[in-house]
């Protein structure tokens, strides 16, 4: 039995060792004489070289300080994300002939909507790629979380894009100084290697990505994320390469339960929708988000125009006079409106008494709204309470 346990332990240890990323192994092996282990990008360079994603020069060097070109960046990233470049439909750039070394990679990346060119129809493949352009490509190619609500530490600097802020927040790269990013500066080969490996490691591990195809749809057309506890999560529509145009990323913000409604269309252009509860819990110190499909419809929030008056008491009855509640709670005040919740569809009368002693009534109508998390409803004042 002990020998069996030892064998199992050995097998498990072997599996774990094989599942480790190459970076740790690659870092021990210096692939290029001009990339010593002391360089901050050495591990990334060795990792990518071990996987034959990048290579060096004929003299055996890597030249990490040289700029990486737009064409080289396209070829490397196409390889990293597994694009099938053997079957391209042609390309649109006048300065990228079929004889160009990175023609297929550039054509496929453009076909997927990951890269674009200049207004004059060129791509300029041999130009050094700028830091902001590299950011844009990484966000699209790796479908990075589009949580762009980031405090911009590079204020006052021209050329800071949303993509720059996204990769900065994710820790893929830092600024050239604490207050500058240098978006128009070229990227060196060493810097590019480090950014690429860092990007690979970024995943939406604590959130959920919903794709139209997962729902049996052709497209996701809208997301309603403000009806049920929206402070718990953030919904981000993904606009990246062509097959991710119909995705939404759901990212946790704090513990709790929220709700979201996803709208879309199927192949026949029929409108579709799906409701989800989003449960956010802390697991091992990290927020985790899970989805639960539901057909629930929650109470309507009806706005009573109380004209900035202070409400002291509200009662609700059906139009037949049956009391629904003799003490309706206020569900928030917005400007001149006092909000109340109504549980079920129907026709109601809300009787309101103000702190002045004045009383008035509202007709309240609540109705089904299948593609919403809430019943819908509205109210209209019908006049003061009478003793009749």
C-alpha cells in the first residue's frame, strides 16, 4: 500500500511539474548572450524563445533594445493566440504584398478586426509600433477585460487611450514614469516580450464572459444592468476582434447578489432575452462571480409625483377597494418623485398623506415586462381624498 501511495504521489508530482508554465524553466536557460538573467525582461524573452514564438538574429543575439515593428508585432501575436494564417482571404493594405514575410499574419489579424491601418490604405509594417498601438492590439487580441473605469495617472499627456488605461490597470505594463506613459514612443523587443507574457497571464478568472453563441444567438444587442443591485458588478460590452463583438464581460465589484438582462437576436433576427442573478462571493480572498438563470420578475418601482412635499403615510388598494397595504414603505426619493414598490401587475389607488395634513390620491398601473427584471408601472395624480 505504501508503494502504491508513493507511486501515486510521484505521478501527481510529475503531472504538476508538466503543468507548470514554461517561464520558470525558460528563465533558468539563457537563450541569448545579450539577454542576461539580470534584465527585467529576461524571463519573458526566454519563455517566448523556448516556445519558438520569437527568435533572434543570425549572429545569435536578441537585440532587446531594438524597436519591434508593426509587422513583427502582428506576426508574434497571431502566433500566440493561435490564428490560422494558412487560410487568408487577402488583405487591404497597399504596402503589404503577398511576398512580404508577415503577409499572412497581417492579413489574418486585419480580417479578425484586431489591427487596422492608416487612412491612406497603408499598414506601414516596418515602422516601429507605438506603445498606445500595442495596447490597442493586446486588448483586442486577448479579449482583455474592458473594465475601463480607471483613474488616469497620466493626465495632461496627449494620446492616452482607453486601451492604455486598461493594460495599465491590469498590470501588464507601467508608465515610463509615475505620471507619463509615452503613448507615442516605440516599444523595444525586450519590453514587448515582457508585455506579451504579462498579457497571456491575464484572464477574466473572477468574472464571467457571456458569448452570443453560448446562448444560441447570433448577437448580443443590449445589456440591462441597472435594475437589481448594480453596485455588486459591472457589465462591459466587448468590442474587439470580429468574433467577440457579441460578448459581455461581467466583473465582480463587491459581495452580494445583482441582476442582469441580456438582449440579443437569433439567426432569424428574432428578439431574445435572458435574465440572470449574479452572485458575488469572496473565495480565498478574491471576489468570484457566478450566474444563475432565472425567469423571476421583481416588483415594479412606481414614481409618485409628490411635488417636493414630505410624505408621511401611503396606503395602497385595488380599484375595487381591497387594501393591499395600509403602510407602504417609501423606496427612495428622486427630485419631486417619491418611489414605491408594487409587487404584482394590476390597477391600484395609492392614497398619500403629507406632513402638512394634505391628502391626495394616485392611480397606479403595473404591468408585465418579460424582458425586464422588474414589472413596469406608472402613476398619475387623480385628486384629493374625499369622504364619499
